[in-house]
C-alpha cells in the first residue's frame, strides 16, 4: 500500500481535519505528523494542550494508520525518513508565509517522484467558531501568564517586541516572516515605560500612573494572545510594588522587570550624563522578596534589572547584585549597557553562567544592536527584548508625512509610501 503523509498542528480536531484524513485515505495508508511544541511555536501559535494529548486526539481519528512527531516546520527530515508517495495538505498554504513550507515539500517530493495533493481548505462558521475559541483560550489570564516560563524552556531565545497599543500588539502578534526556508515570529511582547509614556506625549519619569499603564495592557490583551513582559521602572515604594505585582498577576501578565535605582526615574541610556542613584543591594533585595511573597501563582516572574554597567560601577558590582537578587527570589536577571559594543554584556553573561546555569538572563540590545540572537544564545541569554524599535520607526515616518502635507498643501506626494488602510484593517479580527 502506498504511503500518504499529512501534518497537523492543531489543539482541536474539527471537520476540516476529518476531511483531510478522508481524502488522504483514498491514496493509501495515512501517516499523520504532529508538530512538536517547539515547532508549533515557530509555525503558528502556542499549544493549549500537551503534545501527548494532541497525539492521542489524532490517533483516535478513524483512518489514521500511525502518528509520528514532526520536530521541524519544514518537511526535510520527515520526507527523507518516510519517502511518502503522497503528501496531503489543505490548500491554505498556497500563499502567505506558509507558501515557503509548500515550496519546500514540492522540491523534496520531486527528487524521487512523490506527489503533493492540495485539498480545498474547510472554513465554515463551525470551524471559524472553533478557531475563535482556541484564540480566546490562549488569551485567558491563566493560560497567558504561564506561557513565558514555558517558552523559556522550549525556545533557544524568547524574541520579545515592544508594543504600546492594540495596533502595535497586533503587529507583534501576527508578523510572520519566511527567511532562508524557515518561518519565524515574535514570542512575547514588552510594554515599555518609555514607549507607553511617549505614546501619551509624557516624559519617561514615571509620570504616567499605573492605572493608565494597566489600561495599555488591557488594550493589548484584548486583541492578542502572546505573553507580556511589563516594564515596572523602579517598582516604586515596596509597599506600592506588592500591589502592582498582584494587579499584573491578575491581569495575566507573565513578568515584571524592575530596575535597581531610586528617586526620580531617568532613562538608563543617559547613563552618568544625568544624576541617577542606584539602590542598595539590601533595599532592592527586600523589594524583590516582598513581591515574591505577595504573588499567588508560580507562573508570574519578577525580573531584576541591574544598572551597574550603565552607571559604570563595574562588573564585580553587577555580579554581586545578580547573586543577591537571585537569592532574594528574582526569577530572572536583566543586564543592561549603553555601549555600542556588546562585549561587556557577553562577559557578564559568561561570568554569571559560571555560577548559575538556571536563572534566565534578559538583554535589551538597543545600543549594542549588532549582536545577533545566535550570539546571545551562545552566551546563555534566554530573552531578548527589542524595546523601542516600533516607536522609533513610527515617529520619523509620521513626522515626514506631516511635513510633506504642509509643504505641498495636499496628500498626493505622500501616498506612495502609505500603507493602504484596508491592509491595516485586515490585521483586526472581526467577531
């Protein structure tokens, strides 16, 4: 009997999957691949049920001969091992980022005479309703909150993009690219104090209160499913910080990052050009411990941001603080630098990893932006945050558009560089 292969990345079996199996059975013995959690994160979305449960769901489908694991988005290894006579898939992968996967399959099958069969994609009101429910489940606080810890375990590095509104949240949520035969997307979102304040036209000195910043979180959460890391500035007074932790945890935020400075907050990129006071190790450790004591779940993370390199206090001070903060209960360490060379950041990571192999390391390569994610991973970094690039890219574009409209007294000259409004609207899901 001929071999037929198809691959599922679903949490829920519906009539579309049943139709794929029914069509596949016509050509031979059906082997179904289940994308691993690691591959599923890169390909589509975070699974809401365990890999084992997903395998069992498919095994229960009538007509499935066997189930295997597909560890990669592309089919190279699976096709090399199975040499299937046919690969069957829904025709929804004929365009968009998924087209790269289809092209890969066609190329592999042509080497030995295998055939691809595209089955018309099933998308009716029932399937649409099931997909919507899966998305709603991913967005629920109890599922979203724990996802960052899960991602740290399964991703080489958690790629995090700054967002400051529902629309920028959708960009982080839905942007998928094909590059060198691979699909990639962002894993998490960063709600920055700087960018949130800037979007509101306010200075980045903790002037925007937490109530307003929580509103930004809610705007983003209403339209996205990915985990959120929150920029908590200094955390404020310890007595206030414990309430912030409880509120963030209840909202479904995955982590808060607080920096070990006191007094009126000044952006770290000013370094020693402005007066910035670093908190004592003892006081900041007490703040961390108080926050950990007040949280109700094991899912939420408090990450300590160390400003020693920014303030030119030296590597030894940074490492001493990291050790103390972890001892106080910090779930991660963020190390920052305003140098354009990543050397001191990488040195810190190497020194820290000699003593601690488990505590996650977070970096924000705003100044040292030549460093690659692969390099950071080699030095033990777990999370990379692109902390302000969306804001910085939007401002010059909007300013130039405003200038040109004033200059030409009409909008025709700017139209060629504007995105069609229908393309923007297409990001927004309708109920």
